[in-house]
C-alpha cells in the first residue's frame, strides 16, 4: 500500500534544532530534531550552524541540508507516529562506527 505524498511548502526555525514545517495539505508540525541527529548522515546536523542551513528542495519539496541529509515528508507530516522509531534508529546510528576504506 503506497503512503501519501506530501510536499513541504514552508518552514521556520523556531528554536535550536526545531522547525515549524508547513505541508501542502495545510497542516503543520513543530519538530525538535535533536533526538534523531546521530550517525553519519544526521550527526553533522548537531552543529547548529549546519542544521540552520536547511532549505526546501525546489524540485521535490523536501527539507534538505548541505551534507545531503533529508527526511521523507510523510515522516515529518506524521511525526508523532514515527518519532519513537526514529529515536530508536538514532540510538543505533550513534553506536555504529563508519569504516573508512
């Protein structure tokens, strides 16, 4: 079963690591990302200056960061449904060592 497709239409930084995100269906979520900023992809966003460089990709309407990090808009749209799973994954990412070849 396919999941709904949402587009991010606007956002505002409302606190440290916290965004108020508006979606194309008129709904909004306020998300504190701190609990999920771990691992190789999201870990660099722990630097607030990097986190604050978030933008909306004009083609696919998702939030993106300069290091390539992004989040599925459906996950953000329904954050309360996904937040505990995201926190559990972040704990695993924090303990996983990246091997350099």
